[in-house]
C-alpha cells in the first residue's frame, strides 16, 4: 500500500526515491539492481526470470512423469499452487521484491493455476494407475482430489475471457464460491505444503480489510462527463503514488464488486484523488446510470482498497532523463499521473531532458482527462469527427488516423541521439493489447549501444 507525504512543497529539491522512507531506500536500490537482469526480454514478451521459471516447471513435470510416484507428483503439484495463491495477494512479497505490475501479476496467477492443473491431472493419473487411490486408507484423499478437480474445472471455465470480460459479476462470484470449496478439498486431501500460499493470501485479506475499514475514506463524488461513457469518481484523503491503481466498490451498485481502477491524478496536484472510469459491462452500466442520476457535489459511499502497483522500470531514481508515454483510450489515466509527477519533479530540480506523450483516442474521451502543456502531448484521432486542438486551455498536436508507434519511437530516438553519451529512455505504455506488440518490437528495433528503450506496459485485457 502507498506511503505518501502530506505535502510535496515541504521537500524543496527533488531526491531519488523521495516517496520511500530514507531507511528503506538502500533496499529499493538493491531490488532494482538485482531484478533488472531477470526482467530483460529474451523471447516475445517473456523475460529471463520467466524463462527460468518455465524451465524449472518443465523439469518438475519431467521428474513427476519419470518417477511415477504419488508423493512426488503431489508435492510438485503444490508448488505452482503456492504461486497461484501468492500472486492473488495484492500485498504480495513478489510485487515488492521484483516490482511486478498488476497485469503481470494476474498473468502469473493464471499461468500458475494452469500449470498446477496439469500437474494435478498427472498426479491423479499416477494415483489411479498405481492403485494407490483405491487403498482403504486413501478413500478421503481420493474423493477430495476428485472434488478439487471439479472445482478447478469450474474455476477455469468461469475465468475464460468471454465470461471474465463481459460478465465480470458472474466470474467474480463463481471464483469466490469454487475457490472456497477448493481450499476445503485441499485440506481434506492433506495438501500441507500449499497452506504456505493460502496463509499468505489470508494474511493479505486480513491486512487490507483492516486498513480499508480503519484508514480509507468512504465517501466520494460521482460525476458523468457529458458526451462520453466516462464517469469520474473523486475522493479526498486517499493515499497513493503516481501511476498506481486501487480496487473500488460502490455499495449502491454492488458491495462485493471490486474493480481495479487507475488514478488519473498525481499526488502533487492536491488532496483530491480522481478516477476516470470508462463504463462497459454490467457494473459499468449501473455506474453510468448512478452518475447520471447524481446531483452536482452529491456524496456517495465509495470503498477503496489500495493503492497498489509498481512500474517494472526504475523511474523513481535518476537513471532516466528521457520519458516517452504511449496510451490508447482511457489508458491515458496512469500515464497522465506519472507524467504529471515527473514534470513536477523537473520543476524541483530533477533532470528531465525530454518528455513526450502520444495518445490514441476516439472523440469525446479527450475531454474527460485534463492534459496540460507539460505533458508534451500529441493526439491521434481514431474515430469520426474532429478533435479540438485546444483541450485544457492549451494547444496540442492532433493527427488523423491510428498511431504509428514505430515512427514515434524512431523520431524520439533521433531527438535523444543528439545527447552526449549513452541514453536510457523510459517508455511507459497503457492501452489495448493490439498496441503493445508493435511498441515492444519498435523498442527492440531502435535500441542500440548508445540509446536503449526500457519498456513498462499495462493492458486492459484483464
């Protein structure tokens, strides 16, 4: 959870890792030094660390298949299950140690669950073919294993993208029901090792539930932005850092429906934190209806769990002086938050030599997220009609058609090549998955021994 100072004006000049208590800054530096080699992309989107984990998983699968031993295969099955529970924890030690962003944590959560299911199928096959499952003393383990398998199948079914993205309420409710039953079956199955992961998850739920109920504000204003399908939720007193997100729930439309939403503001802008939410799906439609019925300034009960999130590159140190932000649609919100903070740090003495923001946006959305001249904004119109060249009181560049990210990166490289010495560029992206692959390829293509593009990404495809 975020630790935020009372006022940025108290600081005077900028210092690296200023949002981290001074006694912990050495640990943060060490984390980035140790984690950086593991985060280098070596194949498609996979990093060195992920490839090493994949090799370890294949080795474990090979050992289980070769030995045909029930105890060994059962132990191997529990290892990725620990990862499944650990990555479900929002205050995960993995997030702190390696700076794993939200979408990558979800990626690990899903892949760990799939891997454990493969191992569980192999474990069940070995137990049945060896006759171990039919022994009288293993009766409870046999049927608890079958029950756990049924729960896993339903968890997988209700987690498929068409259900998860279009009927989120069904996905969320089913996840809780079958997840709880799955834990019960694991206990009857004597899966003791996996209790480590379950313990981490239970501790996380207890900590954040206590923190949310005792320290987080519970009221906020909900406003529909005319001419769009976007709702703004604003609250005072929320503690967060630039680029982070929080899980929010609005009891009037569902007390148990928590959704991850990025902050669109930066802490340096004042005490009011804002979320801009593009309303899609059943929950979003109810939120939009509530906002349209709300009176100006009307307060609603809004529950906040967070803030959470890290960038996967070290933007809080003096490592980077050049920043390139790329966003698609409402993905501008975390990018605006970070860009605003970096620009403000530049006014307090941080060396920021070049900062640009490139935003691919349809009509209407541009008026929902206020931008300023310090963001170095270029907008790309992808919908019909015209985008106004004046948004937020300043003139910005407007181009028709889809953004060519390869051209954006190439032109940025030409600008920074004029700088003496080696240059590291922090590239931060948030948007649809279709924009990610060409941007990743462009960063790889245009990196050289003198200019390197380090990429942090967030996508909408939860």
